[in-house]
C-alpha cells in the first residue's frame, strides 16, 4: 500500500507541474504583452489543476509520513519541507486574490506596487516548489539509507 501512495505522490507532483506549466505559460505571455488580458477559464483551470496536485501531494504525503513519523519529526529537513508546503498553501490563497489583475488589465497598466506584488508571489511560489522538491529528494535519500539499508 505504501508503494501505491508513493506513486500517487509522484503522480500528484506531475499534475501540479502540468498546472504550473499552464499557468506560467499564460502569465509569461501576459507579462511580455503578447496577451493583453488572460482568459478567466484558462487561469481558473490552471489554478485548480495546481491545487488538485498540491492536495494530492499533501494527502499522499500524510499517508507516507505516518509510518516514519517518529524519525521524520526529529529531522530539520522535514520541517523545512513542511515550511515550504505551508508557504505554498498560503501563497495559493494570495494568488487567488491576485488573479483578477491579469483578467482585467494589461500588465503594462498595473502600478509598480501591483507588479512587485505579482513578481514576489511568483518568486515565493517558485522557491517553495523547488525547495520542497529538493528537501524531499534529500530527505528520501536519508530515509532510504537509514531504514532500508
């Protein structure tokens, strides 16, 4: 059953990455001025694909966490990963509030503050996805060595 949860975890990551690709493709076209505004339908779909992937990652991660909880709770890298995931969750609500800007106005019409807010949110998202992924890779390597060898 743990193997199935692991495959669900990896599949959920793939779903999230696909949603991120869709969202970023539209966002970069908007930032470069190739699209004046973005389609509400496209942004809504991309946002929910990422949210579904993140939910799948969290649920399967909880299942994978449980048998190793005693070990993982003592690992600083585990808490760093949890911090990245919490930041992703918080940022997703923030992104939900910011999406309307791209639906109603061209990027060039935004104020400097609105632009910076979008850029910072994008940077937080990117940093947290990469950070959680790298922390998981390193942590899994440590868990594998400690528990299976």
